[in-house]
C-alpha cells in the first residue's frame, strides 16, 4: 500500500512539473516555429533569482517568487527581441544563439554563485502524511501550482483576445497578418510566457533540489522528451506526455532502481520516433 501511494503521489508531482516545463517549450515551437535551447536556462534563472531574492536579500517569499518569475520572463523577451528576431527564419542560427545564451547563463551562475548548490527557502515547511508516506508541503504546492498554471494557460489561449492572437499565428501566420495581428508582438509575448512557465518550475523545485549552474540541462532534455512524445506544437500532448513520463520514471525508480529513471525518457523518445514520429497528439505531415 505504501509503495502504491508513493508511486501515485510522486508520479503526479513529477508529471505536473514536466508538463509545466514542457508546455512553454512546445508553445514557442508551435507559435514561432523555433526550437529554443535556452528554455532550460529560464528554469535555472528562476531558481537562482529566487535564491537571490529569498535568501540573500531576505525578501518576502511570495514577492521574491513573483520577481524571479517576472525577471526571467523579461530576460526571455529580451532574448527574443534582440537575439532571435533579427534572424528568426534561419533555424540553425536560432539553435546556435539560444544554446549560446544557455551556456552563457550557466557560466554566469558559476561566476556569481560558485559551483555548489544553493538552498532555496521552502514556501511551506512540513510534511503531509498520505497513507503513511510523508510528502513535503513544498512538493504538494509544486503539484497544485503546476496544474493550475497549465489550466490557466489553456484558458488564456482559448478565451482571451491575446491568447486567440497567439493561436491564430500558430495556425496560419499569413492569415493572422491579414486580420491585423502583428506576429512579432505575438512571438515576444509567447517567449515571455514560455520563460515565465519555465522559471516558475525552477522557483518551486529549487527548495527541493537546490539551485546549481548545470540544472538547465535537466528541463531541456525532459522538455525535448515530452514534446516529442506528445507531439511538437501540441499543448495537450505536452500535458499528457508529461504525466505519462512522470509516472513511468517513478515506477522505474520505486520498483526497479533509482539509477534507471533517466533511461525511461531516452527509450520513450526512440520508440516514439520509430513507431509514431508525429507523437501522441501531433498532426500528420502533409
């Protein structure tokens, strides 16, 4: 019973986190048609800004979290405006420049904070007991925040004017231009949202895993796995694949060995690319 509860709870938490990380990654691909290799750096920046505001500056925790997320969103928008926009149509250039930004931020964190992990304050201290399994309140909060933000993103895309503009550009850029939508403005907003979502994941996971300069690699690889499994450009696919990956890794970790969870997403990527290249929810190429 304890093992089952452990799998259900941890799988849900990690699945929600993977979904939160990945929806931003797949959103910017679906809208702007680019693969943003600096996406993981937004996750890292969120964690380090949270550490700076909460621990070094001793700011109020909710305010510090908002500043960390907002600051990262601004950085993402600046990267889009001055790094990506001039050469947006040249995809190789975009891959190189976004990877360069990720490596730059990694080295900047090394220079500013050193190579060792930095502990970030928990939003809520204590444990919740579920079927004799202690689960930290921080993990429970991470689950609910991740789920709420994914739901809010869906509502934003479907129900707001700006969200509908984003959806319109994703579906047909030329038609969107004809009805007065400015694609570059949409790309800028989308990058800000994408960066904010990744930063939120970093802010809430940092109290659990600590902030380290190389932590940007983790969400990048997981994001790639989730969007490939779910289907490039599909937000629904990213959510489903994120939950599936979270539970699959938890099952392997609990039932087999904690050394093998990373094998899960690698095997999943290979199987999907071989058997269903467009992913679970991806559209068939014409």
